C-alpha cells in the first residue's frame, strides 16, 4: 500500500511542476523573451544532434 | 561497500565471446533492424517524395527541394505551455496554420511496434509476453516526450532522455517495475539500434562544406581535450572505472548526450555511469548556454571568436545554436558549423574507443598484447553497423545534388525521429532497471564532478585559443 502512496505522491509532484510551476515560469518576462526568440527562429535548443536543430 | 567504492567500481569484464558468431544477439539484431529501417526509409523516401528545384541561393546554386510524403507519418510530440494536449499539434508562427502531430506519433509507434515484434519473433520471444510490455514502453516513452515538450524544459535544453529516465525511475522506485513490462525493457538493444540509425546521420561530406577554420577548432581541440581528460581521470583522480571516465570525457569534449550514448555503448559503460554523465552534461549545458554568450558580449570579444568558442565548448548541439543565435546570424552559423564537425567526430571517436577498449582496457594486467583475431572476437558488432551506415550514406549523398537531397530528407523527415524514439525507449528501460540508491553514489562522488569541471575548464582554454587563432588572428573577409 505504501508503494502506491509513494507513486501517487511522485505523480502529484510531477503534475504540480509541469502544470503549475513551469507554465508560470514560462510567462516570466526573461523566459518568455528567450522562448519567443527561439520559436521565431525555429531553433530547438534541446536538439541532440545537428540534424534536429532547426524546426523550420 | 562505501558509496565512493560503489561509484568507482570498474565495469564488469566483458563476457567472453562465443567461438561461433551468434547472428541473433543484441549487437547483430541491432545491425539487422537498423539496416532494415534505413533501407525502408531510403526507398520509401525515394518512392513517396516529390523533388523540385528551389530558388537560387546567394551563391547562385539551385537547391533541390524534397517534399517527403512519409514525413507526416513519422514524428514526435511538439511543445506546449500549460496543456499537454497542445503537444499533439503544431502552429505555424507565420501563417497560424495548425497541423496535427498525432499521425506522426501514431505512425512512429506503429512502425516500431511492427519492427520490434518481428525481432521478437526471430529471436523466439513469446509474443504474449513481449507485446503488452512493448506497448507499455511506447506509452511511457510518449509520456517522456510530453514532459520534455513543456516550453521551459525544451527551450532550456533539458533533453527528453532525462525525462525518460525520470519516468522509468519513478515506476521502479515506487510501485516497482511490473514483471510483464520487463521482456520489452531492453535498454541496450534500443540504444544499439538507435546508434545504427545515428550512423546514417554522420555524413562526412558535410565536413567539406565547413572549411579549414572549423576543422582547426574542432578536430584539434576535441581529441586533445578528450585524451587529456581521460588521462587526468585515470592518472590524477585515479578513477577506478575507466568507462565512467571515458563517457564523461566524451560527452564533455565531443557533443554531449549523443556522444555519451555512442561511447558508452562502445566501452560497455554501466547504465548508472551513462546516467551520471548525461545528467552532469545537461546541468552544465543549461548554465553555459545562458552565461557564455553573456560573458562574450560583456567582455567585448570578437563575435566570430566567441561563436567558435561556444561551438567548441557547450556540450549539446541545440544549446550551441541557441547560445550562438544570441550573438547574431553570422555567429550562429559559425557556432553551428563547429558543433557539426564535432557531431561528425562521434563516428571516429566511437570506433577508436571500441578498438582501444578491446585492445587495452579489457586486457588483464600483465597479459600479452591482444592480437587482431582477439580484437575482432571481442569487438562490439553494432559499431560495424554504425560505421557501415555512415560510410554508405556518405557515399550515396556524395553522388550528386539529387542523392544528397534524398539522403537529407530520409534523415530529417524519417530516421532522426525514429532514432529519437529508440533512445527514449532506451532511457525509459534504464530508469525501469535502476534503483535510486544505486545511482546516488555516482552523484555524490566528488571525482566525477571534478573530472567534468577540470575537463571543461581545459576545454574552454584550448577551444578559446584555437578559436582566436582561426577567427581572431585571421578574421573572415
């Protein structure tokens, strides 16, 4: 039973970060400007290899 | 065993290779599956694409524009801000046209399902055990992709492998990995198959486009930093695990996560070692991606020198472009160029590491030199598939502009996304097989962080010197 409680807690933390904290952070002016700039240029900073870099 | 010991224990000695070749082991199956995927992708792209001449570029060359009919059936989820469902569609910023990404996600999953089910049949795995596990693996990989698509995560270079690991770790360390998933949680197999696909992206023809300045910065700095950092770890820090030492050295000096995966497979690094190296690299990359362009601007450094410096030092390819773009268009091009050359070095580095490992590292102390026959017997076979794919597609792309465009489309529209799914499946598997308590000593070990920090400091120095020689002493006209 305890392991399911741990699993639920972990999922709740993930949900709180991804659906609450990160969207809030995405709207902070400095972050927003970085994200908008990358999106406009079609750059994917999470690209692992050169073939993935440009999304345009 | 103390935490320090646990984190520095060398990888287990390789299992002696059987006398007869086992054509259906993980290595060879990765070669067959990777080869099959590449053949299907190449001929599929040829059959279902339209080719037309584009607008002449500034050099007067007319590029061939390929519209690949298979493109919309292969892909992954996109970015989103507050609603993960938005990750299943993409909005064009200029035209505001919305395109669904669901067919690409479904197509990729269905294709991989068919290919890996075929592999399970060939290897005599019971389908009743493999199929439910593989479907669950695909769903977990999809969840990892969705986590990695959140805007802040994506645009600050926190790559999907980290979230694939997290998804697996949460399950294995809370409810435990269900027994029915385990038959499909074969991380090494997915990594090796993904690396064969990556081989097709290592195109040597790209080097010619890049010029001697880029080659000077990349091809001189990278081997110097890689070898020096490895020697530093072995001789000064006395790290007990040479494979951990090598994976950290490679991801820091070559090109981040992709280099860590390739060299980790070549030297049979433990999953905890690969995880440590990748986590270290991503953490430092985020910091460098933000601070290095700011430092270059603040110091008044020549932008071209700064761009070459960024290209030579920031681990991750995407982060290099993001940082380079902050210095301007020309700087972005230079940074990308330098990183591309390092990307292509993955092939040479992995091959060299595999040969070095079977020749020297795996040899018992005091044992006589290993002969060619023994090297061949121990050599990881999937590296042959990786090298063959690189060589073959480099040759095909060199035929003419049409073939170059065809190979380019095959990679960008099909195989790079399939390779991404395979790496994502691999890291979900690694997470499912890993215990937090086994991982903790690696992060608590001061030697790994010292190795990275000292190696990166040396990399910054060497790359800056070469960038200054190539772009500062002889400015571009």
